[in-house]
C-alpha cells in the first residue's frame, strides 16, 4: 500500500490550505513540508502574497511548534500563514474557553467597597449598591438594580453589553469605553429594564432592553429549538 | 452562655454609643444581666453617656494585658441591682494595644456570666472595628437617614457578611425626622431597608431628650415617657425575641378614624 503524503496542499479561492497528517512524527512532517513547499511553488511568477491556512487535524501543536511552522512557511517567498487550526485543545485551554463562555450566576448583594469579577458572563441576582463594582469578561445581566459600577467586556470585548432591571449606575464601562451618570438624575425617571452597549461612534449608549434583540443577535445561544 | 452583640455603623456620629447605652439599659430593665463593652480605645465615651466615668479604676487594656482581673475592671451601674455592668475602654493607649484574638477570649469569658454583652464599636473599619467584631455573635448596624451614613452602613454590612461567626446583621435607623422624611428631603425607612436589604430591628426618632439625657449621664431608656426611650425598649424586646410592630412615626392624637383606617390597611 502506497503511503499517503504527510502534507497535502489544496488550493482554494482564498489561498492555500495545508492538511498536515496527524500520525507521522513532527520531524518527518517538518522535513516534508519544507521540501514540498520548496519544490512546488518556486515557479510562482506573480509576487502576490498567498494566504495559507494550516490544518493539523488531531495533532496538538505547542505554541513553539506553531511558531516554527509559521517561520518555515514564511521563508517561502510569497506565502504567509493566515491561521493554524487544530482539532485538539489542551485541558487548560478547554477549561478557559468553557469559563469564558458560561454564564456565572451569583445571588448576593454587591455592597460598597466590594468587587465581583467573573471570567464569563455574569448573571447577578441582587443589587449593585453605590460604591460596589461588578466586572465580567463577557456580558453583565443584573436582575436587581445597578447603582454602582458595572464593567462588561473587561478583557476588551467591545460587543459586551450590560443589562439591568433598574439601571441607575454611577458608571458604565464596556471594554475600554466608559460613561458616567449625569450629575442630576430626575428621581421620577424609573430606568427599568434597560441595557447599555457600545455604538458605532464608540460611545456607550443606554437603551431599552429589547433593542439588544437586533443589535446583538449573538446573545442567543439556543440552537435549533421550536 | 450569653450572646455578644456588636453595635457598629462605619460612619461616626450616627449614635452607636447612645444606642449601646440604651439597649444595655433597656435589656437590664427587662431583667437580663448585661455587660457593656466599650472598644473605642483612646476615644472612650460610653462611660460618660452612662454616667459612670468617675468610677473607672481599671479598663479593657488593663484586663487584656493582665494588670487586673475582669471583675476588677467592671463598673457596676448602681441604678440596677447587679444587672448592668460596663467594661470601659482605655483612654491613654490606642487601638493597636489589643488584638482580635485577645478580644475574642475576653468576650467568651464574659459570656459565661452575662446574658448579653453589648459591644460598642468605634467608627471606621480598621483595627478598632476588627477588635470589636472579633468576639461577637450578632451585629446591629446603626445608620441615620443620610446618604453618607447609609453608604458606610452598606460597606460595614458587606464586611460583616464576610465574618463567619456572626449572624446576618440587623438594622437600626436612628435620628429620624418625620417631617423631612414626609417632604422627601430625607431618605425614608423603606428606601433605606430596600437599599441595604437586611432586616430592620428598630427605628428611633430624632429627639432632643436623647442629647439632654446623655449629657446628664442618664440613658434615655430610663425615662419611660420619651418616644426614643420606647423605641429603644422595643428594640430590646425584639432582641429578646418578642415580635413588636414598629412604632408609628406620626404625632399622636389623630383621632379614631385614622386609627380605624390604619387598622383596615387603608392609606
């Protein structure tokens, strides 16, 4: 039986896709990649950069190995690595990913001087009192009233939103934007069921909750359903 | 085995010492054996409010540093037959003279002999506060209807909730001025309790008699005719487990009709 090549090159309209075999040794793979790229694409005349997507299948590539492959491919005049994809994640990465994606429910009051920080989305059952702070890498949903500071997308996610049953914050922060309450709030204004997000001008806007349905359709995580 | 209740507030000047003195007095009036402990080392004044200043021989720091026995330092209140005692704070040192563990040991010792230990906490959240809460089983947070006092109460409640040995704190709203609450110039009772979201154990109206009584070294709770006195006595009875409705803040003499309306729940 003829051995399948360790490196298969496929051309797509967006550039090249390299399928790397996931059973051979890493050394073999590197050697074959080097020779294949040198042989086949030397003749390319037009000097346009060709983006390359690398798919390593079920092989785990450490950050160093990824860098090595990137360097190897970049040496070939007009190739540039667009992405390296693998089916494999380390447990650590998977945990982190899971953490970032889950909604963390907390039932408590966040009082003056307290800071509550979560890695994913925050669902707070309780109030954030003046002087208290809630932070989340993702979105913040507050079932009670927000009277302190809320910082959504605190790791730099501009798409993050803040929603509260009663929106009377001292400050709103999303990603690196921030916004403070007007100095004089009319007490008759209720500010019930509102949300905050970053608009096209990179300003934090407070709006009624329902506007998120159109602005952030990605908030829906239900797949399929009836 | 008695229980130790710390009276705290975060902010100064909201009436912790007055509350401690009056709750201690009111509990003693109910026939309980009470020990008041002043933990405001360096700025003591529970002894002054109680009118016991000139009887102090030893103080809390003397006890903790082993210069005397507990019973030598306790000042007996003559108005009560062996029911009310005060452990005064030292005036010459500062709060760092005592460590929380020592305080806990002391309170545990007092709990053997008394039904209630009322601990008067200093303002702030530093060493003095830590000492005061170290031995406590329960906590009462005192606030006034001012935004700054409520903000500090919120902070203190947050800290108290982290203490594992203390039950969820209860709230006293002190110095209520009814006309200002009605006109909306002051936070009202509902607003404060929903904001802080802890159980209310009593409200005390602002009453000139309280200041007068304190200056004479006679806790207002001894005077049965004042509104504030009734409020403190009611709080003491709630501490003892009785369920007593909150005293209405309105002035008396509104007639039968309004009482009837209230009875039927018509506003």
